[in-house]
């Protein structure tokens, strides 16, 4: 998969969702929320480890910042 493939797939899926009367932003939010809901145990465990270890907390913050920067460039 490259950026062109991703863009083409995103456009097609967005068009299909709109044709079905589904808000693409709401659908995407629901998908993200499902991942979070399905992985609550992992999230809680990671946050617990970060709270116990300042270095882990710093790494988690750095990883989050990196993800946010990459999303801004999409």
C-alpha cells in the first residue's frame, strides 16, 4: 500500500458511505472507538506502566506526538 492506493481507497469508501446515507466522519469515528473499546485492557496496562515509570511515560508521550504529527501531514 502506498499513499496513492490509500487515497484512492479512501475516496471510494467515502463515496460508498455517502451513497448509503452514512456520514463518513461518524463512521470513521465509530471505527476508531471500536478499536479503543476492544483494547481497553491494553490501554489501561500501558497507562499503568507509564504511571510507574517516568521514562515509559515520556516514550508514550513522544510516540503520541509523532502520531499526531504524521496525521497532520495526511
